C-alpha cells in the first residue's frame, strides 16, 4: 500500500496556517485513501543528526568513492536512516512557513541531511547531476506573512518557494504540487480566515487524486 510522509516545519502547531492546510489535506486523504499509511515527521520534535566533522568527511568519501573510516561510518548511520525513511515514502507532503524570506532552519537541517550523493542524487563529469528520486509525488504547502505571488514590489524576495522547488527538482521530483497561503500577516482576521479556508478547500480537492 502507498505510504505518505508528512513533514511539518512550523513550530506554531494549531496557530500555524501551513499546518491547518496540510491537516485539511491529510483528513481528506485518509477518507479517500483508507488503505494508505501516513507518517508525520514533526521537525520540531525530532532530533536530527548534526551535520559536521565526520559526517561531512563521510559525505565526501561517498562523493569521491573513497573508503570510509570507522568514525565516518558511525557518523553516517543516523543520516542513512533519515534518508531511508524519506525514500521509503511514495508521496511527500511538506508544510513550510516563510522565515526571513527562506525556510525555517529545522527544515534546512533536514534538507542538509537528505541531499546526499548515491542516495538522492548522483554526479559524474559526463552526466552531471542527476536526481535519484523516481515516481514520487510531492505537495508543498507554503505560508508567508507577505505576498510574493504577483506583487512586483516583492519580486525576487521569495527564497521559500523558489528554494523548495529547486531542491525537490534536484532530487528528481517531477510531480510537485503547491498550495500557497498569503499574506498571513498583512490581512485582516476576516481576510486571513478566508485565505486559509480557500487554501484548505484547494487542499481537500487535491487530496482525492494525489
Ligand atoms: C522567524 C520568522 C520569520 C519570518 N519571516 C518572514 C518573511 O521573511 N517574510 C514573510 O512574508 N513572512 C515572514 N514571517 C511570517 C510567517 O511567514 C507567517 O506568520 C506564516 O503564517 C508562517 O507560517 P505558519 O503560520 O505555518 O507558521 C516570519 C515569521 C517568523 C516566526
């Protein structure tokens, strides 16, 4: 049965717009795909391995096809486990707040763990970079305080959507859907409610065919 991994990157729980929308999606998904399995990865309640010292050496050993030292092998274990769990999923849903025009550092940490040679991408001088993710669908749920979709004044400031689309594409995702809730801080409470309800409806529609 298909397995869906939901990755949550806002710490704001019930106050979070991106989580509200993702939850509406998942509720509908459960109804329409009763036999699928769903796992939640709450990045604010998950201890990710730090990416330093022996871990980086292990990455370069992999990249240059050099044998690993014992210390590198040990440091790499939790990295490989995290990537295996990501790659086990057939479908990925990520809820993503905009923080300082980019993404929260917990999500960046997760990305630094999973973007690895021979796991999620390959490189050769002849073929260049190739994503190793095949046949997985992805939904990215974005929330931001300002509006970045159509405003000429904010053009070029968004490093949330552009970065996430780049990174998913780099891994090989080709089927990437997105839902955007904006502007969360620059609207009245009524407008904000309307924007979130609209995004939730969009999410429920998408869930049935995801
Ligand atoms: C640390 C931090 C940085 C933020 N930086 C930005 C920003 O650069 N641009 C923006 O439009 N909104 C910014 N916001 C507002 C959030 O994007 C907005 O509150 C959004 O709803 C967050 O998603 P969430 O509700 O799912 O947590 C920031 C919020 C926080 C907490």
